[in-house]
């Protein structure tokens, strides 16, 4: 369902970034970067196209409008809109690789053949994120990534086939530390 115009995609992502500001209130520098980026992106949208796109997003129930006491209107992302915004942000998902806490994250899956495309997409995304294939259908990463993995497996509809584990040690840890440049 990636058939929204670039303007509509941008609107959903910008509204989603606003939600991110609320949830990331503990990181003021991050808030400032998000706010600055969102401001720049809003200015790039043609006003007529913006109005038309907002109306179309409203009609498809990706956003809702709430009238305020002063007569202004607040635009809010619906659950359906949040899911769509996350889909468009999928290509930008990353794992913070700054501080290793000494634990290993394992993604283990056994996806049936009839869901092969989801399995292949999961493998590709794990590679892209910097995971190492420990053995067939077992991938490892030293960095905190539970939220990203949860999002990916939900997006691909693979929740029942994928396990996520955090382990303190593994028998080939020295080898893995070399692979991830942790020595």
C-alpha cells in the first residue's frame, strides 16, 4: 500500500515525527533536530497541494481533524495513519551502534515456505541492519535493537515465527567481537 503521493507520505511522516517529539522528551537535542527537520519539510510543500492532500488523508481515515475552542483545527494521526507512516519510514530504520552493553541480541526464525517472501525480506533487512548470520535462520547483533526487530516482524506479519533473545555470553564471543569491531 505504498501508493500515496510523496506529499501525503511526507505529511504522515511529519505528523509521525510530531508523535516522536512527545515520546522522546528525554532527549532535547534529538527533539530540536526533529523539529528543525520537520519545519524545513513543511515549508517544501505547496500550500494548495497540502490542503488537497490533507483532505484526501482525512477521507481515507489516515488522519482525523479536531476543532479547537478557538476555531483552529488540530490534525491527528489515526492508528491506521501511524501504521502507514511506519511503513514509509521502514527504509530509514537503523540500529544505534554506539555503546555495547556486553549482551548479544539473537533473532531466530522458522518461517514456513508459504511465507517465503517475508522470510527473505527479513533476512535482507537483518543484513542491512548489520546483523551477522550465526547459522541458518539465526542472526546476531551486539546492539540494543528490540524495538526495530519488533517493528520489522510486525510489518512482515511474522510474529509467530520469530524469536528474539538477549544473551550474556556465547561460546564464539571472541570471533563475534572481531566481526563487530568490539575489541
